């Protein structure tokens, strides 16, 4: 702690010694506000366009190291509202593949429970990322159980920020890969509403409603979204069964300017929300042979699989701004999630992953027949273990951010302090019934249900961060530090086993940006990455740690931006937390497995521009490409199927060597047509061989694939827009993963149409 305090003091002293100077408050924003154009270039106002809010929401002041996006001393990307509106994606996977260095692993075809990784960090349930909504952690239990079984509906978002490199230390606890911050819709400046109705194939329906108003002192926004479909898969013996989902999400925001006297201004913000889902989703996939014959087939034994959950959220924020460019923002938050997933879990005498990987080997023939409904249960070994995973999550805390702008001679400072007190927990109650399969139907075997898990894991954490953006002429230098004080606890109610520990981490970093010209600059940075160990771990378990480097060039001028960035992540101890979603066996559930030293390195390239023409048509174009290489530096044997038997030089699973995306459009004030394409190379599904024979020694790979999407919109009259979206126009079917249990498909060609009314 002594060296942490010393480092933080060195970072902040220049700003504290200096006298405050007046500066543009927008310099603190990671997204610069639109710059006014020349009078001759200003288009006629659209009376139906959403006017700017009377005062920015608290989320607008979540900073990225280095301030403005064009001069960030590190890698950061913003997907703005115009980008999100072009394709109107509901699946977060499809949105985030537009960002270089971001990888996804498909699972259900809808993106209900996304698997997202950044720069090689494990993508399983996005558990190696810091996930935020309006600057507040939204994961069910970010420390105790970081697997993201909840992800907000993208229809509610006006922007998405992806932060990599040294800026990641401002957001924790996961800093090995980076952070994703989803920004919700703003309170409108005038009375305004929006209604969006959509229909499409596979029973798709969409209802999206917003209404809000504000004046100089107060404002409100109410928003509701309902997405539903009947699914694109067919269950053996029950072709009309629902394999889709229904999701509802409501949010209400309110703001009030407070008159507290004194020199400063004060605002109070309240955000409340409720979400729920019913999805007929399964972990049961297919054998490769069955996939090639019918990729959207589901085996009969999965017909009763179902997920139910509901979530509540509350965030209360106070923001104070004082003369001299000093501001303070404090948020108190509480989120709760209760989910029950009843599904096929395993077989009495075998692993489903092993059976579907080698369906013709030995007794796997019998097990395969039971899963597909072609054979009946005849013994205890071929019973189907079915039951609910009942989990309750709580995440709550308070966080404060202080910001100060100052000057020391010719050196400018933009200082930020952050402090967060956080508590989260997960309570697991898992049971299973041994069921008989008869004609594909699951019937009680007569045995009593068996309790498999009854435990509680919790974490108390204090997180501090400090940074100082130091500007001198053309150079920006941004040193920072993050300190985490973590106290996890675990109680197994079945065995009475208890774990309790306390540890601290010191995470320094520094980023730099040197402007070669007004529009072209060089960036470089280094920082320490960290991912906490689960509460189930013993006191000697090491958390995941890495030293991450990046360097590159950035060009940014008006509506053109381009980057080339190289990165190198040197892992001291790469880890994996065994989960059902990555094919974990029950006896290893929630255990951490260490992989030791790993190198992950690559190049990210990105370019986007909006090209104007003389006839009133603009051409938005973008392109991104990522080359990634991974290498284990030591050999080991792990008893989870994700790593397996690794030999030095093996590659990480679910990291594509090549990934590219791009888009081009033609847009006017009345209509627009946009085409987007995504290519993802084949990915290894297991690091090494398989000592437990869950997968064959020649570990399989996913299919490489190319997705082509297109959309069109037409403004009939001001305020009334028709749109058409097409997903996977080539109707390609490919294996996106073989986890948890067997080959999983992407969504087929999917056409959707809708109408949006602004009133």
C-alpha cells in the first residue's frame, strides 16, 4: 500500500499544486461534442429529430484516459447512434464485431447471453470484461460471479464505448481485456415520444416505446422494449415447439436541478428499471454429422429446456459542478437478478460433450440414441439428468468521481480521482432429477431429486483509481493507477466448507499521445491487467495478471478516422473459471484453472469516414481488421475441457487469427441503404489434447464464416420512417461453437420490417 499511495501522489501532485484555470468543460468527454459547421453548410432543421438534452446526463462525463476521442492516449472506440441505427441489430455480437480487437463466440443465435472477449481475453460469458451501463457495473455479480447471464437490450442504447489499453485501469475489476460501457437514451429537451413496431420471420415482433419531456429544472423519460420470436430451430418429434424467447425491459429516468445555494450547481438523477425473459433455450447441441445434415435441428430430450429470469435496477446520482473546472459525481446503485434455468445437464454415465464429439465410439452409441430420442433408457447409466439451476444475484454499492482541470505554467492537467465501495453475491441452489427417456419424452425415474449445489459466494471490494492527463504542447502523457482491496467469502451449505481471504492489487499504467500534425498522432502505452479469483478459490490461488502493451498511429480529421495499433499482452498467469457454458463437468464447476505464462499479440486496423457528395448524398464507409496470435509458454495438464493437455506453443481457444468487418452505405435526408459484412476465421475450441477424453486429441475447430447483412430505410413524412433489415442474406449455416454440448449454429437468413413514428 505504501508504494500505491506514493505512486498516486506523484500522479496527482502537479494538478493539486497548480492554480485552476478556465477551460472548455467538454474537453473532459471521451466523445467530443459536434463542432459547429460554417453557416452555409448547416442543413435545414428536422422538426422530428431528437433535440439535445437541456443538460448532459451523468454518463456523458465518464472519461477515457486522454479526454477527447481523437487524442485519447490509448485505444478506444465509440459506436454512435447513427451506427447503431443503420442495421438496428438486437444481437450485441453483431454490433461489437465492428470494433477491432473484439471477438465473440456464438451460442444461441440471438445474443441472449453474449460471449465477448477483447484482445484474447476469454470470451466465455464476457467474464473477463468490465461491463457497464451509464458508467455503472451491470453484471449480476461482477466480482463473485462475473459471467454475464444478463445483458441489456441494445434497442435502448444510444452509444457503445469500448475501451482498451491503459484507459482500462479506470474501469474495473476486470482490466485484462478492457471495458464496454453502454449509454442509454437521453432525456429529451422538449416533450417527445417514439414508437417503433417491427415484425419478421420466425414470429419476430418488436414493440419499442419512449416518452419524455423536460424544462430548465426537471425532466423525465420512460422507455419500454418488448422483443419476441418463436425461434428458428425445430425439435425432433415436436416441430411446432417454441424455441425462441420473450424479453421485456422497462426504464424510467428523472432529473432535477437543485438550488442549494453557494457557487456550485447541483443535479439529481434517478434511474430505475425492470427486465424479464422467458427463453426456450438449451445447452444441448448436435454432432457434426447431424449439424451438416440439418443445422437447425434440436434433439427431442431438449424439448422442456427453459430459462426464466427477472431483474431490477436502481441508480441515484448527484452531480455538482463548481467554478474553477471542478466537478464531483456520486452514484448509489443496486441491482438484483433471479434466474432459473431448467435444462438437460448430463447423462448418468457419460459427459454429453464427449458423446456428441464421438457418437459412434463404444457405449456412446447408446447415449446418443437416448439424447436423440431414438432409444429408450434401459439402465442408470443412460438416464438423463435434468433440473433447475436456481441462482440469485445482488450487486450494490456507491461510487464517486472527482475531476479537476488546472495548469502548471505551460503544462495543463486534467485530474480524476475515483472511489467505489462495492458488494455483490451469488446464491446457488442447483438440483437434478434422473429422468427416463421414452420416445424422446423425459419421464420421472422414481428416484428422489438430488441437490448438487447449495452455496453462497460474496465479495466486498474497495476500488480507487487516479489519473492525470498532462498536456504539454503536442504531447499528452496520462499516468494512472488503480488499487483494488478485495475480500471474497464462500460458504458451501452442503459440506460446511468456508473460504475467506483478503488481498489487494496495485495496477499502474501510463498512456501517451504525440501529435505529429494537427490530424496525425502516435500513441503508446503500458499497464498492468488483472482479473480477480473467484470466492471459491483457496487462499493460495493466484488471480489473473498480465502486463499489456500497445503502440500505433491515429489519423482523425473532421469525418475521417483511421488507426493502426499493435498490442502485446504478456500474461504471468492466465486463468479460466470453469462454467457450464464452456462445457465444464459438474465436479469442476466454478473452479479456477491456471494456465501460467501466455503471450497474446496482434495488430488492429480501423478506418471510417462519411464522404459527402455535391448532389446531397453521403457515403458512410467503415472497415476493421484484426490479426491475433496466441501462444502458451509452458506445458501443463488441466482437468477442464477448455485447456486440456497443453504443450508449449499451443494456441488459445476461441480467438480467431483473422477477423474483419466493414460496411458501406448511401444516405440522404429521406432514405438510406447500408450493407455490412463480417468475416471471422476458424477458431480452436480447446487449447490442447484431452486427458479426460471429453474431446478427441485432435481438437476440433469452428467454421470460418462470412455474414452479409443489409438494411434500408425511407422517411415517408417527417416523423414517420419505414425500415427493412436483412440478416445473413447468403443464408449460410456454420458451426460457431461446440460448447457447451455439441455443435451450435448461427441464425439463418432473417428478414425484418418495421415502422418508426416520432411524435
